[in-house]
């Protein structure tokens, strides 16, 4: 499906075609989802978090509810830390969506409610990772790593 070069290791997706549309199996939720460009990016990110960042599958929440000014929103992926609080907020965009200040602003709004230490933005080929430290967001050179603090994961 990718028209853009995906900047993640290759993964195998289980798909089915129904009614002329392609669906992908989401093992974490136990159901098929419509394979949109954003959903394809989400599949790659989840696989990467598990295989390269030490994230346990049971700590991944998808479409995590976030209430902004009384309006229900959903964060694409939230990794829950060992303290049972959000540790990583991930916003996935379709490959044609630019990762810029406006996409970061959306994630920062969500994170004002969630309080995760890390934010990851990706459109599958460009990634931006930041850490909330000392009251400000600092750009990182690698993905955040859970459980393996001395392991760097290059962007």
C-alpha cells in the first residue's frame, strides 16, 4: 500500500479484502481495521516499539481517550509505563502529511492532559521524537526506549 518509502524495518501484515476494501489484522485489539495510510503507519510504529524500543505489547493503548476543553479526542498510541501513567505519546500521520510545528502542537495539546515524558510524531518516513524535560520539549536523536535505558534507537 505504501506509496512513500517507509522508514521502519519491514513487517508482515495480515490483510483481507472485503467489499473492495483492504483490512489489516490488529493483534492487540483482536480485530480487523480498515487499512488507511495512517493505519499502515500505526502498524509499523507498534511493531517498532515492540521490537526495537523494549515496549511490552500489553502496555500499548491505541486511540487513547483525551479530553481537550471538554471535547473528546483520541491519541493514536499511548505507551503506559510501569507506574501505570502515560510514558510515550505517539501521533501517527499519513505519509503525505508533513511533520511540522502544527502536528507537534496537536501532540503537545494532548500531552498537556496526559503528561507523558516522550512524544513521537511520524508519518512513516519522517520521525520527530521529543522529551518533556525541565518544563520544555527537547528534540531527541532517537526513539525513547523502555526497559533498556542504555540502548539508543537511531532515527
